[in-house]
């Protein structure tokens, strides 16, 4: 994963905020995917068209986390969202 990559949200993904969390429905297969508060912030920044690097910088400014931990967790989340066909990267 390169931090310069952009995220494209699938046209099959519909998201709604529920409190501090976000729930995403994949319209094609009917599966739901839940994001906690930090994951919901990632999703919000993805919807704004931010690159992975910009998302990382924004989250580092907002949360007390090391860059190393954030990049590791972000990589896991991005790979999972790609596997679920909710996003693609370019």
C-alpha cells in the first residue's frame, strides 16, 4: 500500500452514521460492514477524496497514535474494505 494511493468507494457501498460508528451496506451482496469511531473517520476522509497519506496525516492530528501503529492499522482496514468490495485503490 502506497500512501499516495487514492481510494474509490464502490458504487455498491451505502454508508450511514450510527452514533460515532458507521455501518456500510454492500448493495450487490447484502452484507453489512461496521466501522468503529476511528474507522468511521477513515471512511469520512475517504468520501472526501483524500489520499491514504492525507488520511494518515489527518488521523495523526486527531488521535494520539504513532505513525507506525496507524499505518499498520490503516493497511489492515484498507485491505479488508477492498476484500469486501467496498473500495478500490489506485
